[in-house]
């Protein structure tokens, strides 16, 4: 019996197991996701500390949250369980759209540079832009549109 106030960790249903891909954080895609989340968080801190307009901080917060959700999706192998959506393609769309928004907003932040915090947030946002492009390229290499899906051995 657990102590009062202690959280009991276990499967919600008997027989249900939580699978964690422990190699994902050390993979190139996992490292890029972690880098994206950290760069977005640092950009958010710079924008928030400098009192920048809300669009700057909102974009950085949204990028942290969405990147963390995709990281958890792949870490917990939920992309295999939730097969109703082709998650790598959704992740590519997220990376490309985020890169476009980051290009516009962070260039404004760097060009206008109302103070040093806004300038630093814009520079970290441009670093985040590069990481979004790298993430999209890594994901596009994973997707094979012409070949069969789910087959690892060649057909006879």
C-alpha cells in the first residue's frame, strides 16, 4: 500500500504498458527537438525580460509548447498508437510554418531592436529558425513516399 499523499505510478488498465523510446533523445531528431525547445525558451525569456510586444513572446511560447508536445509524441511512441494521422508529415508542416513565422517576427525584432533583450530574443529566434529547417530536412529524409510502408524485408 502506498503512503498517504504518494502518487501511485502504473498502468491505468491491467495489461497496459507505457513504452518509452529511450534512444530518441540521443538521436539526431531528438537532439534537434531539444535544441528547438531550448532556443525557443531562451528567446521567450529574452522577449519577456525586455518587455517586447506580445507577438514576440506568444510565438516563442507556442514554439516551446508545440515542440515539447511533438517530443513527447515521439518519446512515448504515441505516433505508432495514434495512427490516424501521419505524424512525421504533420511535424514537417509545423516546422515549415514555424520557420516562416520566425523569419518574419525575428527579423522585425533584430531590425527594430528597441532594446538589447529584443535583439537577443531575435537572434535566438533566428537560431531557432535554422533548427526548424534542420528538423524539417531530417524528417523529410525519414518519409518515403514512393516505397511500401511498414515493410522492412524486400518482397520476393
